[in-house]
C-alpha cells in the first residue's frame, strides 16, 4: 500500500512539475515581442517558381515584390517577348505564388537611363509613360497592391526644377492607370548623398528628405511614398517625414553613399535598425518588411526581422 501511495505521489509530483514548466514556458513565450509586419522579398519574375514559393512560405515569407525590367529592352523600350509569351509568364508566376499562399505585394516598374518619367523632351517622356501604361496593364494579371516607380534617372546640370515638373505630370497621368487595376502608386526615394555625381550629372530626384517632402507635397495625396533604406543615410528621418504617406519599403543595409544592398543582419551597413523600427511604429506602417538585399537563404528573412524587432523592443523597454 505504501509503495502504491509512493508511486501515485511521485506521479502527481512529476505531472505538477511538468505543468509548471509548461505554464512558465507559455508565460515567457507570451512576453516575447511579436513582430507586427509581414515578411517579403524582391524576386525576378522568372524565379517565381512553385519550388521557390513553397520553400519561401515554409520559412515564414508572406509576400514578394517582383520587377518587370527583365521583360523589356531598356535601350529600345520594346518588349523582349510577344504578348502571348508575357501573359503566359505572368500567369505562371501568379499561380506559383497563389498555390504557395504567397501574396504578390508590389511591382517594381522598369527604370534606367532611357526609362525616365522626368524627361524634359515631351516625346521622350510620353514614350516612357506609354511603356509604363502597357506594363501596368500586364500587372493586372499579378494583382499587386502596390506599383512602385523611380522618380528619375541621373539628371543633367541645372535642370532639376523642370525635371520635377515633368515627373509630377507623368505621375498624375499614370495614377489613373494604377487605380484602374485597384493598386496604389508609390514613388521611391533615390540615392543622393550630394547633388553632383560628376561634372556633368546631378543625382536623381527624391535624393534627400527635403526634396522628397517637397515633391510628395506637390503630388496628389493618393500618390504615396516608398522608402529604400539603402538609398539614404538615417532612413528613419525620411520615414518620419513621410508619415502616413509611407506605403511600402525596401529593406537593406547601406551607408547612404553608394548602392550596397547589404543584408540587414550581416553587420556590414550603418543603418540603426532600432531607430528604423521605432520610426515605422510611430508612423503606424502596416506594409510588409520587404527585403531588397543580398541574402543566402530565404529562411534568413524572418529570422533577421524577428531578431531586429526583439532588439528594438528590448531597447524600448529600458
């Protein structure tokens, strides 16, 4: 009888200890900061395959951004493929993403020295606008939430004000096409630590906080901001300046001097991620944490974001 009581008592003690451990583990887990944003990354159309999308979903990726640049000859502004081929490629990519449960969040529109919405020559500008309209119509197949545009390429000397006017004209015209496919138009900030690139060229438009604020202030309120964290030193300042105009981001580390696109958790860049995450919280940003950076494995995207967010919350609680 004593042995039986001992066994029962021992078993009860074991299960009580187990229950306490589980309660403690749950409490600790509940106290861990839960990152609020979805995680995404930039990927080319041709790389949106069932295999890659299924793997990305399995490691915590929620959405993607893709670009149309690879479908276009940037010198001639002509499509490299027939209409039927482009439609097939896009439908294939859409199906791969859908089947894996991944959202195509944004489309990065074509860009380059010959694809510039701020061209001064009206015939050149209209040619670029027409190209974008065709691309936007193809975007309908992918059903993105966001259509992202570069404001300009490099500029000639002393033509900045006229270029701003041309960009605004182009953006307003294209906004109607973006709305027609139920998407939101955003303009991305560009790299510009100083005005001049060399003796003959100036940096692109939206090269600083002040210039981005000015240009966005001259655009309709339903054209929004995209912030590339590799294009500007202390990107948190631009995030706060854009406020609720911010609709999407490009996440990578840099130094604000050159195009780097370092992986945020690589330790190579100079971005202050605690300040960046604080700024995103302050402006109540709800878009994805969209990587546009070098990486080794898609599993690192969520791991890195959660690590950065955990550090931010720990610093905030001090």
